[in-house]
C-alpha cells in the first residue's frame, strides 16, 4: 500500500486486504464444518448407500451454505465489541466504510460463491464415491439452479439484518437479532391484520385468513398474492427494499460510531 | 502537532475531562502521569480516535481523530496496557496487519523482535503478557507513525527488556514524531520523558520540562526538614525531599536531579507549593505534620483522585 492509497476516502486495495484477512480468519471454521458435512455424507453412504445431502434439488447444500453464511454474518463484528481486540479493530488503518464493506463482501458474496463451489466439488466427489460403492450416484449440486437469484436475495437480506445486529449487540448478537426480527414480524403482521379488517371488514379477508378464523390454519405461500396486489407490492417493497436498505445503513452507522468504551481504563 | 482545545469527555454522567487544553509538539517524548482513574488511558484513546470527545476539539497533525480516516490511523499507533494479538505467527501478522501502514519499517521490526528475543515460530496468542507487550512495542516503534501512544509500556517487562525498550524508545524519538507515554512506573522512564504532563481532576495540572525541573527543583535525603522543602516523604532515617533549588540549599545534603516520583506526588498533594517553587517564590517551611499529611493525601488520592489531595492542596497553600 502506498501513501497515495492511504489518502483515499475509499480504497479497493484496503478493501481487498480486509476481505482477505476475514477469509483467512474464517477459513479454519468453514473447513471444519465442510469436513463434518463430508463425514456425515460418507457415513450415510456407508450405512444407507447414499449421500444424504445429494438430494435432487440440492436444497440440503443450499441450507448448509446459507446457515453458515448467516451465522458468520451474525458474528461479523464480534471483534469490534471485544474489550481487548475492539481497540485494535477500530484503529486498524482502514475507514469504517471499508471495514463494514469488507464484512458484507465476505458474507454476502465471497462466502456463498466459495462455499457453493466447494459444495459442488464435494457433492461430485460424494456422488463418485456413491457410484464406486455400488449406489446410483446421487445428483451433483448445481448451485445456480438450487440457489437462484431470489434465494440469494433472501439470503443477502437475512445476512444484512444479522450483520447489522452484530454491529449493534455486544453479546449474543445472533439470538438478540433473531428475537427482534420475530417480534417485529409478529407485531407488523398483527397491525396489518387489524388494518385489513378495518379497511375491508372480516368478509374482505383473503381465503387463508378466513380459513384461519375457521380454525383451518391452511396458510400457503400464495397468501400475499391472493390478499391484494397492492398489499403484495407493499410487502415486496418492505422485504426487498426497506429492510435491506435499513439494515445496510443502520449497520454502517453502528460501525462508524463505535467507540472503545467497552473496556474503561 | 497535537492540539486539544476545550475538550470535555466522560463516561455516562461522570465527566473525566472538562475544558481540557493541551498542546504537544513534535520531537518530544511526553510522559503522561496521573493517579489510577485520572483518565490517562482515555486521553490516549481520544488521541488515537478510539473515543470521541463530547465537546471541544482534538487535532493530530491537522487530522481529526474521531473521523478515523485511514491516513490518520496509519499515522498513529496506540499500544494498550494489555495488547491483544491475533492467533497467528509473527510473519503472518506482518503480512496481514503491517501492510496497512505504508511507512512500516519491516527491517526495524525484525531487529527489535530479535533484540526482544521474540519467538517467531510461536502463535502470538501463546506469548506471555511480557512477550505480547514487547511484540506490540516493537510493532509500534517500527510503524513509521508520527504519533505513538504507549499505555504503561514498561508494565510486565523484565529488567533487561526495560533497558532494551528505553534504548528503542530513545532511538525512535525523531524530530517529526510525538511519543506519549502514560506510566505509573516513572522511574523506568524518567530520563526519557520530557516534559512530564501531570493529569489530575480532569485537567492538566502541570507540564514540566526537564530543563525547568533541573533549574528549579532537586531531590535529596535529609534527617531534618529544612527550608525550601516542597514535599517530603518520611522514611526510617529521615526524609526523601523535593527541594526548591536556591543559592542557599544548606543543610540539604547532596542535591540530585529532581526525582519524578516525588515531583508527581508533590503535584498531587501540594500543587500550589510546587507551583510556587517553580516560580522561584519562597515557601512556608514544612513541618513534620505537614509532610505526613501530604503523604497521606497522595495515598488517599489514589482511591479518590479529586478528594483528599485536593483538600490537602488547598489547606497547604493557605
């Protein structure tokens, strides 16, 4: 790095170094998880003749990758809050924006891509082992098909929210963030429900709600579509624009305003 | 240059500094002295950008620390009392962290690491407290930064390491660099720090340059308290005294360079007496009861920084 780079408000060189450092720090734990998953699949080949995660739609792998990514995003700023490492974290010569962006690049892009490549390779190896072991050779993961753009957007939204939680809470950030998300969704749903009744009356409720009131609990994924196109648009805006944007900005400001007050000397 | 103007900072409702003003010029090693809880570490963190002032301003070589710009962060290095190091080897640390500082002198670092006998094959987290401290100090002194902030750097160092550190610090004191050392172990560094800045009760009580101290103050050991004694501490055979230098320091035995620990204790227990001595004014003779009260005031002040010492100081100056 040169002095010229140092004077830049945002440097891609520093961002790359920060992302590299995060990757090197996270690699051992990701490798351990990958090893455990490989072990479970090998065991299932031995016992049942089939790699348990090589399912036809590849959702087991996608679930594992998403879960790992969400957990890592949920602890992205753990070091920043630590009484001892926090000061070093804050004073590492890079801007708050670069440090924040490095976490997002790592867990929203780099980790899913690297993990998907790794999982595809592992899936292929397991499939081969299955064939050699006399099985049918389960389906090799196609991450693009299995994840899809919508899947990635959902994952990225969740990762952004959890990263913002990690930037906010010093301890048990993951649990606290999930708690807040659940409470917010429940309260918002309740308010929406009440508002809907207020506007349309009980007869105007969409079919799944009516069934709920009849004790049917027959909720399906198309509820918002059936409810109303306007409501669908509103929920879409909240889910895909407001929530990610809010989490993105809130998380950044928490990082930028962080001070080393956790260890008062 | 470091410039603090009317700075106020505190934790919760407790103000630590109120309207603090301070100016630090390059080419010096400032000794930041203060009681426990006086805010030495907080002041270093404020200068480093790890904390933000509630009001007032801090400027470090024309940069504002609270903004934490990359250029400022690379130009400043802070070594806490108990440094944190990641679970990697020294060579990996150089590759991962030193690269953020373009002025980092790798050769100087390796030389210092060798001098401090740091094990290069060991994970940094497996280092002892003293080794971690030496590693962090070596990194700081090789950083190429113009502002070096060291919090209790000699704590945890063995005797040979203290000497090595003193040598390294002396050779790092360059004309364009400001080194601020917060310490309780004043005797470890008293020949290096100049001036000594004494922080007490949320403000800078004294900023004492070595020339001024050499010209106006001295230390000695006496059996009886005589004239010109600024502050005295009783021991088994007499008193260790801080003296005002004058043409007739008779009966005071051999007068030596002012002991910084006595200067510090005098600043806390009898600030107005010390101020008068520095101005060359005549002092009211100190009797044994005064001396005992002053020593008590320092001890009590350690538990309540702005309590007993302040009271005694006011009383003694009447």
